[in-house]
């Protein structure tokens, strides 16, 4: 895990010295402290890894991916951690991350494909899609590079930019329509039909 093992090694050395001096009680105390230290650090590292995996799971779920297997692996890691089987817990989380990356990639690929159609529709309305296109290009690049969570973030930003662009375009169209209705009304045109359509 890349941790400093100096303090643990020191405790083990003290336990060994106490054993050699036939001070079994002191040896047990040092051994117990060593075990508690190692267990605490392993639990802390597993807790961080579980939080990371759960974040990946949430992101994959938001992208519409199937996260069933990933969730099962996270739960298995929790159960293994409770049994103090840290190696199995770390392996389950490693598998969970691999499953999450795979699921997220699938979900992102689908969203990016959908995005092309959404952009085309927005452009037909006359919406400015430059910001959304840029975010989706970043999402595609991040996905190709295997940075799936970044890809999901960029995809969300692109979708939000697209929605904002469409909203702004609709506001402009509504204002233009209102101006045209006012002008038509002042000319005495019968607007009963168009107003009926707008109310639907």
C-alpha cells in the first residue's frame, strides 16, 4: 500500500526482544498493538477504496449503466473487511472498479451517441451548441483515454450546456412570436386558431 512500516517493524522488534527475555506479557502487548495498528491502517485504506468505488457506482448509474455486479462486489468487500480478510476485500474492490469502468464506458458510449442526435435537433431550432459540442468532445477524449468518471462529468456538462442553449433559443423564439402576434393583432388578424394551438 506504500505505507511507512517503520512503526510496525519497531513494535515487532520490541515484541521479539520481549520474547527473548521471556517477558511474554510485554511481547503480547507489543504484538497486539502491532496488530491493531496494521488492522486500523488496512481498514482506513479499505474505507477510502470503498468510498471511491461507491462514487464510481453512482456515476455509472447516472449514465444509465448496469451496476448490479459492481454493487455486489462492494458488498463482498465490506463483508470480507468485517471478517478481517483484507486481501479478499481489496481484490473485490479491484474487481468492482474494473466492472465500474466497463459499465461506465458502455453508458458513456450510449450517451455520446445520443448526444449527436440531441445536438442535431438543437441546431435545427437554431440553438448555439458550441459549448455543448466542446464538452462532449472532452467526454469522448476522456472515455478513449480510460478516464470514465471525467468523461461522465464532461458529458453532464455538455448536456447541461445543450439544455441551456435550447432554452435560450426557445425564449428568443417566444419573444419573436409574441412580437409577430402583437403586430398581427394590431392589423386586425383573427388569431383564435394560433392561440388555440399555443394553449395545447
